[in-house]
C-alpha cells in the first residue's frame, strides 16, 4: 500500500487520483476483512477529500506507537 498511497504516490499522481485510490483501498479492505473499524494515521490523512465510511477513523500516529509498545510489554 505504501507504493500506491504513500507520500511519493500522492506527489506523483496528485490529490484527486490519490483520493480515488484511497477510497478504493478502503473499500477493498472492508470487503476482504469485514472489520468493525479501520484506523488511518499519518500526515497524508490531512489530504483526504471525501467522506469516510462511518467505520473508518483517523487517529494520531502516537496511537500506533503506544499500541506497539503495549504489545511488547506482554
């Protein structure tokens, strides 16, 4: 996903196409995993220009770090 949705991809294809890719990626993840919630983080989340599905949440990067630390504590 980094190649398609990372900063370099955003710079290469522009915001409009990048948003379409992200929307498709979210739909694909929802279909594949049937998850209750998808958490998005990172600086590119500020570039999202479409309404996210209700089960997709934008979270600060620190949440991922704290979650990783908690896993290593056990």
